[in-house]
């Protein structure tokens, strides 16, 4: 507003300005309760706010949305959460209530802030967090402890208001873990190192670059302010801060002090929910061990603090919450860095994709750590040394072996002239047990994905959304008579489709989780077979469920009567019918049948036997050595039995017998019902068909071929 007033003074001169002060938290809570009570009466079909969810919602808006004012930001946050629940339904078909737990989970999903920082009933154990950091960062116990202490302060809500969550200055030699600790912090807080915004300050050494970084201009935003405005919950890393232009420090005073920055466009970026980490190598080049009689060494904290005060202005240093010195790595810590480097080498793509295992004896790892240790260059020098002494020889051996390296084993041995790489060739079978199994799993999963993209499946999801909208409209009216009955039918249909849809997506989520675990096991060179087997079980369940999903919107056809007929003298009924009898109990189908018999008269007419056989009796008749019938009138009753078995109509051809005899049967649906009276059994369309010669079957094209 001030910027516009400066550009158009004539327009604003004729306008009066009325300022509205924001409400306090207590008044906002009352307004939110009043709004929720009114909505429960006026919009009963939509989600409502639970009484115990009002306080946390207002607290979250006040604490984590500083760029807006109350009550607007609390009301807007409530409406966003309410809209997100509109498409969900409970088991009774009602929209779920916005409870205290859902407020925390939805806010965490919206902002990326982990729930354990939002909720007071979730504990943050400092010892466990510190141990987790130390497993991934060698040395620097003091630095890790101070970072964890700051996390505890943020968790308890005791950090100062109106400024960033924390402002750190990491000072120490190169290659000791300053950037790595910032990356670990971003991963712990937000689940991904991508939430760390890194700016190399050596790129901003002139005043114009500083303008580009922070201020921006009327045509575009500043690089820093834009990133923070887009994602205010982040870890901001300003690397090698001492190289920045002095103009950058002038603007950082406001960032570190008040947690806000306004660019040239008049837009304010708020840093209240950002952790600012600055790194520096100040004084490292001039640090020397004391010489002379009676010389005393200066600890790192005192030395780096003195260098920081010497280089930076007091008002800038005074706005830094924690000055954390990083120590040079000792020889023992360098050995641990080498061990971690070997572990990460085992996880590189060139090894695990080939199924190659790597064995490096501990004494060789220690020797590499000793020869590669340089106090002045830290872990980066160790990584270069491992690449040259270990990775390059392994790469040469794998390249020379070619396909013979699949499933092999690499052993590093010590020789008088240096390290030797011994590659034991593996078998393709060994490699397939891991890499190819996972590849096959991924290929099969992609087939499952195509099933979920089928039009019939997507129509089910669209139908569910339509039913939700219809039910929401119906809930707003007091329906009676036929309209109430119609609403009940919609609720029943929604319950049926939603249960089917939820189960399908639950199985797909379980499949994706099993696939991800298989990839992680493969990456860690562990056995991925259990996870692959689990994924295959999920695929099997999806394939069994998918026909029901595909037919969910089709009219129910649960009954069918079919005629099964063999070709010539070759027996083939059991090939098709026995598999159906075995699968019917799993599908919940009931199977009955009549056998074809011949009249004991001079006309020798054939008819269906009066006796109706159940599934077990049919199985006995089919497996009898001396059965005489060639046709079966089969009646199947069960969920979607008619829809599925109608697709079996036609000729089914099986592999020939040992005597090269054709094995083929014909499946012919005759009625979409299982209740047939005697007169109907005598109709020409249902009566036993005339036996056809094998030549007729052989010339007829097969509708289905069975292995």
C-alpha cells in the first residue's frame, strides 16, 4: 500500500484510510466457535469443527503464519482444512469431523512441519536425536549437542518470538561436517534434504549480486525472499558467509533480528519458521600450533570467537544465537570416516545393480584412513583418497570382467606393491535372485498400474465423487417418501463402491510399499526376496479383486446356466470344469449340474438327467474312469458369476493328448438364470445338443487356447 501511495499520490490524496486492528487470540477463538456452531446448523452435510480443535487451530495459525493477521488467517486455515475433508466419508456415509488430531495432521501435510514439533503430546527425546545425528556425522559432539538443544527449545515453544527459529554460525576447517550437519537437520525436520536452501556466498561478492539475492526489483523478486516466501518452513544455508559483500550483512541484520525482509516490490518475506545456518572458514588458514617455552594452546571456541569478532561487526554477531566451532578431525575420527566411506561404496549403483558384494578387511580400511588423513582438508580429502586407491581399481576390474561380474564378489587384498582387487565371478542365477527379481517386480507393477488407469476403474472413482455430492445435497433437505428411499439407495451404493475402491487402493499402497522395501534391501545388498514375495501376494490379491471393480457399475448378473460339450471321443470336460469347481468356494459361488442321458427307447433321444448334482457329486462323476456323458448342463450362482462366465462362451482348445488327439470343448450360455423348469429343459435351445464330429471342432476357430 505504501508503495502504491508513493507512485500514485494524486489518487490516494482523495481517499481516506481506515485501519482495522487485528483481533487477539481469545477473541479469535470465540469467533471461530461461533462460526463453527452456525455452520453445524446451516451446513449439516459438511465437516464441522470439534470443540477441542479450536485452541490448537488458533495457536498454529498464530505461531506458524506470521504474514497474516487474526482472525483472517485462522478462519482461512479452518476453511482449507474443512474443504480437504469434504470428499471423505465415514462408515456411515457421513463427513468426518475436524478433530484435534486431524488439525495437526492436516497442518503438517500443508506446511511440512513434522507433527512431533506441533503436538505437545508427542515427545522429543534429545538423547535419541543426538545419537541419530552422531551415527551419520563423525565427531563434532559439541556442534550436534547444541543443534539438538535448539530443537528442544523449538519443540517446547521457548524460542524468542519475532525472529527465526534459530540462527547458527558454524566456524571451522573445511571438510569437517558443517554442510553435512545442515543437511541432516533439514532431513530430520522436514523429511528431505531438498528442504535445505543453499546459497554459496562467494557468488554474491559485489553489491549488485546482493541486490539480486535479497532486495529484488520491480520486475522480479529477490532470490532469497522468493524461496522463503514459497517455503517458509526450511533450513537456510548461507555457505562461506565471510565472502559476501558488506551490503548483504546490512540486510541480514533485519533477517536475524526481526525475522522479516521486504524487497523492492513491497512484499515481505517472513523468516520466523526458518532455521538460518551460516558457515565460515574464518581464521583457519592462520591457525598454528603454539611454539616456544611456556606457550599455551587456545581452544577452538575461544579462537574462532575472537576471529568472528575481528571480522564481523558487533551488531551482526550480536544477532547470532549460537556460534558453534567445528574441530579438525583426529586420526581416529578419520578412520571412522573411511569406514563410512567403504559402507557407502557398497551402496553405489555399479555394485548393487550387478549384485556384486564387496569385502574390505578392517586392517585395509585402517591403512587407507592413515594414508589419506590430512588434518587441513578433512573428510573431503579422505573421500578423494578412497576414490583413487579403492574405487578406481574396483572400476577397472568390473569393466574388464564385463557380464562375468554379475553376482560376483570383490575382495580387497594387501600386496607389497599396493592394494589388489580379487574378483570372483558369479553366476547369472545369483544376480537374478536380487536385481532381476526386482526388475521383474517393477514390470509387473507397471501392468497393475495400467489396470488402475482403465476407463472402467476411473469411472468407479468418478461415480463415488458424484454420490458424495448427491448425498451432500440430500443431507441439506428433509426428505420423505420416495425421495428418502432414493437417498437410502444412494447411501447403499456409495457404501458398496467405497468399500471396493478403498480395498483396491489399500492393496496398491501395500504393493508400492513392498516394492520400495525391496529396492531398499537391494540398495543395502540385503536379501530382497521376502519383500518381492510380499509384493507378489499383493498383486495376486489385486488381480482377484480387479474384476469386481471393473464390473462394479454394471448390472448385477449373479446367475447363469451353460452347456458344456466335448469334441468327439476325447475327454476334456474335466480340463475346464474341475478348475471351476476348485475356484468356486473362494469366489462364494454355488455350482450344480445335470448330466446328459439317453432315453431307453427305440428313438434313443438324449435329455438332461432329472437328478441335480452338487459340486462334489459333479467332481466324482467327472473323475470316474468309465463315464459315458459328453455334455453337462451347468448352473452357477454367486456374485458376478453370470458376468464372468458369459465371457467363457466359445471353443476352448487344450494341448493334444499323447496320442495326438484333439482336446476341445464348447461352452455355450443358454440362460441368465439357474431356476429352469422341466418344460424349459426340453426346449431345443436348452436340450442336449447333437454330438458333433471331431472334424467340425477341428475346423472351428478356437476362442481360447489353454497351455
